[in-house]
C-alpha cells in the first residue's frame, strides 16, 4: 500500500465554516469529518501565535485535518483566531494577546454544541495552549491536549481552575523547546494533578519533520481515540497530495 507522507491528504467530508464571535468578528474555519459513519470524538485545534504566522494551516493541524478523519474516525475543526490567516481565509479583527481570543474559542464551542459534534477535545499548540488554559475549561469540553505549552499568558489561577475541573490534560513537550522543556513543565504543571507530561525526544518547539508530526498525531489519538492507536502509516485507497509542501 502507498505510504502516508508529509503532504498526503486522505478522504474526508470537508466543510468551510464562517463563524461570528460575540463581539461581531467573522472567523474562518474548516470542519473535516469521516466519509462514513459518525465521528468518535472532535478535535478543536487552537493555533500558534498569530503575530508569528500561526494559523489553522500550521503544519500539525493541517496534517490532523488531512489524516485523522480517515485514520481515526475523528472530526477535526480548525479555525483562524482574530487577525489570523491570509486572503479568503483571513479572520476579522486583530491579535489581542489571549484576551479577545477567548471569544473566538467561545464561538467555535457554540458551533460544536449546535452541530452536536461528539466528545470535543481542545488541542492547542504554543499560544493556542494559553488560550485553552484561560478560556477552555467549560462544557462540553472533555479535556485538553497542549502541544509545546509556553505558559506565557496562562497563570496559576487558570491551572487551578483546570485542576478543580478534573478534565484530562495531556502536555506534549519538546526535549529542546525554546520556552518550556520537560523538567520545567513537570514543575509548572505540578499543581494540576491530572496533567500528564510526555516528552518529545529530539523535538523542538515547531515539531518540524514527519517523524515528529507522526509522534504528535499518535499521542493525540492515543488520548482521544485509543482504538486507532498506533496510526496506520500507509493507505489503501484514494489519496491526494497537497502541492505546496
């Protein structure tokens, strides 16, 4: 069977989204769901720092949307927070340093509830982890997966709130992260007893390289849809190749 590589796009139903925030901004997004059957759970992807080019198209989230509906039966919802994205995918407003972005996450979770999407998990990367820790501890969220958490905007009160909630928290921390490395992460999350810290051996903040992308996607699936773990590495069926990688 053909191997799954960096730019492989597997079959899914893909739907463009236009969502309105409580303060009147229009957000762009995409929902990818399995071609057959209902999704077993939903990933809500919250992207890295907008001012550094972070968006719903940051590579880990694109690969989640390209692969996980087919390989793991997951719904994958990616969206551009205020000020993120380019061209027709640009969301309204400007970067607000983890304040107004809470309204963006709220609009997405309201959509998840309207659509009755099952078992929503928040998956944040870098800045997105701060947005989740500050604003994501609410129903119907099942838990959070934090990729390269810098703990730049979230504080001890946010961690205490998650600790009180009992919601699952998995932190994927690169061995050579620029901001928070595994030992420091274990100390920083010590007040959150349900947090599980998994070190990415050899990885850096951006998880560049197919081996690291596969590691992250497998850890996500192991937490949210363990029946599909480990993910298949080849695919016997239709498969497209994205052209800009």
